[in-house]
């Protein structure tokens, strides 16, 4: 095969392993089908017991290329692993809007963030017996002011060989304007890449997968857009899952997870990969 015809190898990463048993089952199902090659684990989630971790490890070992990462979580309704983390809302992290506002106003303590990320890294290493392949963030917390400093400090110290997720992508202006959420992530990712690079951390060369989860969308059409022009080594974020009572009690993102799973498990997805010149292996 000529170099020009060689398929682009990308990461298709399912976020939120550990948020609920139903989400975990859906992610493992897709890994075993060869429809995912990465997932990131929310170590503060309620579904990260030994059996759930062992089941993920087994599924990943059945895949020719499946990375397991840490999904750093710093927002409600989850609770910190460190005893003296601040600020809190009761005994939980701040809701994401308040956390973002505190970072923008420079009201967060870098050491609290650093110590919490290190604690979540340690929990991952204890559960899996090794460091994560990569580290990303729930609700993209790793990209935001002040949060990114503690995040990069902790990863460069605790898992220096792991790559980290950035959320930017080189797109024409018209396409950037068509996705406000994607444009915000792109803007925030520039200082994150500089900070990570200065710390010696590697990161994905391109990112896709952001869309309005509140709308009923054609996920197949969205996936075609995500793959279009994504560079070799780029990453597409997804959130497949089966809805259960645990998920419904923690996260408003429910039915969309089942729609994503249905598409990724179906026959149209491998055809799209082939048509797009993309492989997950």
C-alpha cells in the first residue's frame, strides 16, 4: 500500500467509564467489537469496583489496540479523594459553571488541584497496577485556567509517559464558527498545549467529538464530520452507554449515550471508517 493510501490511525475514546454499570457495559461491548480503541476511567465514579476494573482490563486485552486512561474529575456531583480539597459545595466538588468561574477569576489553589489529580492518578495505578496510557478531563477541566496548571503538574510528576488530551483542531474559519463549543475548546487548548509541551508531555494532534448533547442529533452524520480531515493520531471523543438508575441520578446525558452506542455497534460505522480512510487499529 502506498503512503498516500495508508489509512489514518485515530483514537476513538469513550469517556466516563466508571460513572455507572450501564455505561461500563456499553463501553466494554464496543471495545470487544473492535469499535473503540480507548476509554478513560472516572476513578471517583461509583462503578469502579474491582469487578468493573477487571472486566475492562479483560476487554482491552482482547483488542489489538486499546488504551485505558484516567478521566480526571473535578466537578459535582462527584467528591474529591483528598481530604482537604477546596473549594467545595458541601462535600462535593463545585458544579462545573462555578468551578469554571472560579478558575477564570483566579480563585483556585494550584496545589489543591495538583494534589487531587495526583490522588486520582494513584487510585488508577492501584486499580490497574500500572500508569494510565493517557489522561484527560471530565467536562474538559484540564483545559481551563488554573485547573490546567495543577493538572499538568500532577501528570508530569506522576505519569510522565502518559499523553494528555487537548481539544483543538486546525479547521477553516467557517467550520470553526459552525461549532461554538468546538471553537471554545480550540481557544482554550492553545495555552494548554504550550503548558503541556513545556512540561514534556505529548498530546493528540487533533480533536473532534464536541456537539450539543441536548439536541437529538444524527450521530452518524456528526461522526462523518468528526472524521473529515482529522489528522493521523487524532482523537474523537464519544459517550456511549446504557441508561440505568445510577446514571440517571448523576448525569443529565442519558438517551444520547444509547444513541451513540447503537450507531457505533451498527453496520454503518465500519463502512464510514472505510469510506473515510480511517482505522482504529
